[in-house]
């Protein structure tokens, strides 16, 4: 992957779902739980790239053990 490819400042819902690999329902659950910050541009919901990175960085580590 080319490290010089720049990301947009804001991601649409569809872009977040594709990049993270979660469902639309899970996306809104994460917002409602306060773990993911979304913003509105008119009627469009977006997630700033910095907020998406913070969300991903805050996810717990997986140690390989079953729950």
C-alpha cells in the first residue's frame, strides 16, 4: 500500500462501513454508546478521519484466547 495516498478529512457512513468491516447497525450502536464520534454536514452523517483513527486505536487488543 502506498503511504503517500491521502485520506479525505471526513468519511461517509458507507466508507466507514467498508473500511472497518462493520454493519450499519453496529455503526450506529457505536455512535449511540459514545465510542465513535459522528458529525452532520446538512443531512449527511460523516466521521472525521481523526475520530475514526481514535475509535480504532481505542479498540481492545485481541490476545487469541476465546471468551
